[in-house]
C-alpha cells in the first residue's frame, strides 16, 4: 500500500512551507514535494502607490530581511529617477547594508540553522533551538551573541531610524547623514565585529569541521546538486552585496553570462506549478526542464554557496583566507554541497565585518552631503542587490508623476525555490527506506531546505498558516490511516486511526 | 507554581513582529526564565499537537501577529483562542490589517494574474495558476484557499488586548509583558499604548502648524527635509496627528515623516482624522488652488490608511463575502 507523509509546517525558517512525501509499496520514496501555501499580492497592491514609498512598503515583505528589500527598492528609485547617490550616501547605504548582512547571518547561524549542528541533527527537538545552542556553547557565549547583535542593531537604528522597517532610502541618497556622535561607537563595534566573526568561524571549525560525521554529512550525496550558480560581483569578480554585475557560472565554474539590472528579464524566466504559490525561476536560455539538475536544466542557485562559487574571491584579506580554506577543504570550485551554505555564510559574516571596519574608517561616511536632487522624470527603474538569501531584483514602472503602474519582484529565496524542491526530494529518497521514519531522519530532510536559509515569506511575498508538526499516513484513496506526531518530550509516535 | 505559558504565532505577516521580540536582547533570557514558551514556530520546534492536547485556557497568553488571509490561519487562531486565557493582537497587521490589507483595495484575481501570468518574467503558456487541489505525476496535492479580503484578528476571534506597531517596539513589548506578569493589565479590549497622538511626544512638535498655513504640499523625495522642523510645516504629509503615540518616533529621528504604523486612537478612523487635520491646515484660497493641493496627495487611500485598511470603512470585510 502506498503511503503519503506530510510535514507541516517545516520549522526554524522565515515563513511557512510543508513537505509531502509519497512512498511506494516498498516504503521507498517515490517523490517528495516542498509546497508553499500562500500569496500576499504585493506586486498588485503597490499599483497606485507613490514610488518613493516603495522602500518602506516592500520592506514589509519581510521583517527579517527588511534591509534587503529596502535597499533593492532604494536602488530601483535611483534608476527610476535617473540619479546617482552622492559618495556619502553610498557609503552610508553600504555601511547600513553590511550591518544588516552581519546580524542577519548571525541570526541564521545561532538560531535557525546552527542548532542542527551545534545541538545535533537527531537531537531532542525540544532542545534543538537557540536555548539548546546556549546550553552547548555556554551562557557567556550566548550573551556574546546577543551583545554583538544588539550593537549591530543599535548602529542600524542610528543610521536608518528603525531596524525592522528602516526609513533610510530616497532616490539619489539617504534621509540623513551619519550621526557624527556615533563615530566612536561604530569604530569600537567594527573591531569587535571582526573578532566575533573569527570566533564564530573557530566555533564552526571545532564543532562541525573537526567532527568527521558532520563533515561526511556535508560532503555526502544526500545533500548534493550540480546546478548553475548566480551571484553579484565587483569589477575584480569578487563577491559583492550592494552594487555590481550579476554573474552566472556553470557546473564546472565557467562563466556563462554577466548581466546588469535592466537585462535581468533576458536571463531569468519563471515557471509556475499548480501545487505551490511559489514560482520557480530558471535560466531562460537553457530553459525549464523540470526539477532536474545538470547542464541541460536551467535551474540555478543563489545565496552564500552560490555567491562564493560565482565569484573569484573576496575583496577583504581575512575573508579571502577563509575563502581559500573553504574551497581547498571542500575539494575545489564550484562546491555543489548544499550544507556548505552554512560555512559560506560565515565567510560572508567575516567579509561584512571587515567591510564595516573599512567603511567606518572612510572619510566619505561622515560627509553631510547625502542627497543628489537632480531627479529626472520617472518611467521605469531596476535595482539589484544580494540579499542575505540571494540575488534580489526589483523592477518598477510608473507614470510621469512617479505613481506605480507595474511591479515585478524576483525575490532572493525564489532563486533557490526549484533547487530546494530537488534537495528535499533527494534527501527524502536517500534517507527514508523501507517505510522507516523517525524524527531525526525527518529533521535531516528539513536540513536540506534549512541550509538555504529560505524566507518563504519573501518568496511568495506571503506568510504562514499552520504551526503544526504532524505526518498523516493515508491509503492511496486519501483515507487517513494513521498520524505520526512528536509527543511532549519530542519523541516520535504513531497514532493509528 | 508553574510558569505562565506563552504562545507566539504568525499569520499573514512579515516576521518583523517576531524579530522585535528577539530585539528584547538580553531581556529575552529573563523572559525565557519567567515563562514557558509552548509555541514559537520561527525559532523553536514546538508542535501543534501539543497545543491541541492542552486543556482549554491553559496558555496564559497568545501573542498572535499577522492578518488573516486563509482558512488555515483561521483554524490556528481559533485553536489558540480556545486554549488561551488571554489573546493579544500583536502588531498592526493583527490589530488593523496592516500593509497586507492594502490588497483589499484591489481584486484578488488581478493579483493572481499579475503574479502568475502577466509578469514580465513568467513563461506560462497554459495559464497555470496555483489551486486548492491539483495532481502532479499521479500525486494529489492541496493548498489552502486564499480569502478575497484580508482580515484583522478580531474579525475572526475574540481579542482581549491590542498591541499595535509595525512592529511594536521592544520597549512596548517589554511593558506589555511586565504588566501581564505582574497582573496589572488594564481593562479588557484596551490598546496597550498611549491614546495620545504621536505629535504629543514628537521633538518637532514646537514647530507644528496650528492654523491654516500650508501653501504647498510636497513629496518627501522632492525636497531636502529640514531635520529639525515639523514635516507638516514643510508641506510634507506626516501622519503624526492621526497616529497613536508610543513608538518614540524613530522614523522622525531618521528624518522621515510618520506613515501611521501605530494606527488610529480609540474609536477613530485614521484617514478621516488625518483628512480633517489637513483640512484645517491647507491654505487653498480658490477652487484651482484646492485642486492643485488635492493633486499633491497622489495616493490618499494608501497614505491615510497604509496600515489600517482592514479596520476602515474603505476596505474592511466585505458584506456577503464568502470565506473561500
């Protein structure tokens, strides 16, 4: 009798998703689906709104990475109004953006994804969270994490008014100069941020990389896909978050294309399935061939793993050292192992910390000249940034007053939507055999999406429904024959109907 | 004595309310010490069955954020209502519909068209749209249905208290939790924030115009805003006069006007209040001047009701509307 397993919802991520696993008569996986159950309709309801409000409206797509939407939108306004930000405004925006990356990546490592490694993939689910992490690494380290995030977010408040839903961006600049009285606080923070990043990498090294079981897990076929990779690069092909061309490489690391924001629709197309509200981007020239990897399939990946693959290096010295260690440990470029995202994310934390330090020492940051008022009549604008979760594209059309008439968003997590479906499918096939299921195995299926640090709220511009975890077992006619639940102490139990 | 049980849950929201709880920083460790979390999906692997197994009203308080946009969400908030002594509508989406309820000014079918067929990047020759029931390769799959309009939480369940803000600030959250733990919550149905206007605490209030004096309305990107002067005095629409106080005006400190995220005061329509205020300040000598002034407000609905469409006459739950 074939069976169906539902994991709803998947946890420790931003947003809602569920996994449907279909087993054949032998209890092996026939096919696993990752479904996203909602849509919020941002692209429609922004029509009629003034374009200058878009950085604040689109930040409401995601309160976890509001900075990414805010900045992509602000850059789209630059393009829409045909204006370049002043040097000071650019420095402030970049500083703001690296602060955002730094604290957001830390959130993922210690709260969302890290528990799988630090507490353990098949640990008691009741402990597999930040409190469990603090239990493992100690209260002092826990306080260190809270403290560095607090200081990063304090700086963001000073620069952008608010952390969650900033008010910084305007076409051609920012709303206010860097507050001079915060300079000493910033300099002290920058130095500590670099140290904290190194400490986090050391922790990853001792807890994960020096544990052969974990290293084998990272390198295993269960979490492997050969796809195209996309990421922003600077003029020297180094990893870049704020501004640059977007580069795509193939499975062997060879550049396929580079594009600027207005060219995005020549490179990227989106596929629609009836069973998920999420859309599935692919490389237009290669085409949509279904949920398969390999060179003939247009599926590409974004976010830390992809960014490090798509670039030739890091522009800061400590991050560059770590970049080299990363590729030499994992067997050279490109790295196709999905779980390597966790390490790549930490390389980026170090890079952001170093950039914060460089920017804090730059003269331009402290200049009061933060607005270029030479605005042109608007009609269409494009803006791209690297969000913590991947390449983020905003595209607006307006009337001559700058009132929105059209909007298209290729949101960061969307870039991994097809790859995540494949990763879930592959992990489920490899881990579930002969109908044997336990919570550790199911969590290891979830780890296949968690490595991407997805934000499904962003991806469908929507957020979740159910907060349950249960597995329904049904017969082929859909009749419920049993339910698998996690009980109070986190153990798995089966309730027969 | 056992610790008070706390559930945190989200619906159609952005996760910003959850982030704001994390922004309690080291205080979150004290909170984790004082209470027992029984649900917090974005941070912890707690499960729904555990909630169903609890006796009714066993949870001391449920903090529910996000607007309600589909049947799944309705199901969960009804469950939490049954299991909780106190439900707090957490954040402006739960209190007033929030930014997502701007969708109530549009047609849902248009929204699907824009996303799935008319987008400049979508290749969808068959016109596929996601649907409640579908089949892929012999596998039956389902999705929840989306409501035609976005609701605030108390359209769906009885709500005891309201904590507005987009998001509520960490200090507002700390005050509410302290009042709760000390048994000092105000009268049921209260909004857990001041009932004064934002202007009452704003550092720029001294320069706020009191009489007819605004000759021109300008948009924020068209000018370099003076960092010390009331935005209204500069002809820039600031929602302060129609918006509840309590956030410590961070946007204005960021040199940007208030957009109204804490919503209206008690028994007030935010847009009506703002329109009235502007009416008393705009200097429109003749019909032509008045028309020019009105043209300066390019998006009245989205400006005056940015966070409160679902709580307004404009775009609340529509009469006779089906749930699905």
